[in-house]
């Protein structure tokens, strides 16, 4: 019994010593881990605050996706001051500032570490027509601008100067305003699917939408949901090019697409 008790006591002492050593190893490991993390953190902080991570000029900004807007306009809309620490710049704030520009639908902004700079990816609103928008009543002047397929107005001026290499649309829109947005979206989508060539759209008279087409002037009446039917009827009338002298056509009346009317200019026909 005495021998068994002695053996058990020695085993217990060994276990205690082993546990003590394990605890000591864990403490040392924890100290080294803490030291390593602290050193890395201090190193990163040191690197971050080095003079190299500074935005010094617009040439450090890389812009992509802009075909319409001049790069200088985009730089101006970012409202950045120079020099500025790269880490003080807020990409989300710059992105919101850019998307407030009429010609920009979406902007993704990120920091670039090597070499230090800012990367800006732009998605522009694609203009499909040159537009003239009337000012308030009493003012006969109009503002020249552009309009996209969704009716968004893109002003053209010093604040939104265009890229000189960008080709302007061939379609003109006169008298467009926000109240015609839904009609414009429906009309442009329908025209985009037809082979009829349209050079101008006139919204000046709310009671009579007018198209200038390859067949001549076309009257559509007040814009409504029958626009697709009116355009389909117009496309079916392309055959009149071989049947009539287009110079003798005064206008085509499609206010009732089921009963299209071709108004001839009798004076020209007599001549």
C-alpha cells in the first residue's frame, strides 16, 4: 500500500510540473503574439502616414468609362483639394457627388495604393437626341442639351463640357420638358424598333406631337398610349415613296391610326 501511494504521489507531481510548463509556454506565446500584432499595427500606421500616400494632383486620378463628358469636368465634380492624404479621401462621398451630375448614371470610386491615386469608373447616360428645352413662359430663348432614352436631360455648357471626340446624335427634339417623359420613353422605344427614319420630334404643341420623317411631316395628335400603333401604321406606309412624289405631301395625319390621311400640297402638284 505504501509503494502504491508513493507512485501515485510521484505521478501527480509530474503532472503538476507538466501543466506548469504548458502554462508558461502559453504565456510566452501570448506575449510574442501580442508583440507581433502590435509591431505589425505600428508598422502599418507608420506606412500609412508616410508622405508617399498623398494625392498631389489630378493626374493621379484615373478615370474610365467616360465617352461623353470631358475628364476635366469629372475632376471638377469630385471637389477634391490638393495635396490631401489618400486615407482622408472618402470614396463613397465622391461617388455620390459624381452621380449628382446629369450625365453620370453611376460612379464607382476606389483608392489605389501602387502608385498612390484614385480610380474612378463611370457609367454615363447615353444621349440619343439633341434637345432644345423651353425656358419659363415669357422667355423665348431655349437651352441646348441632350436627352437619353429614359428622358433624362443632360445640359450642355461650361459646367458639363463634352468630349470633343464624342459624336452627337442625329435626332433632334424640340420643346421637350419633364411632363413629356413617359411619352418620350414610349415613343423612342417604338421608333428604335422601326425602320422609319426620323430626324426631328416636335413637342411644342401639347395637342399635336409632330415627327419629321423620311416621308415628310407626320401629325400624331396629343401624346397617348396609341403611339406604338401610330408608328407601326407609319412604317406600313413606306410604300407611298414609290407611289407619290414626297415633295407634294404636305403632311401625314395619323391622329387616328386606323384611318391615316395623306394631305397633299395641291399648289406644288399643279406646278
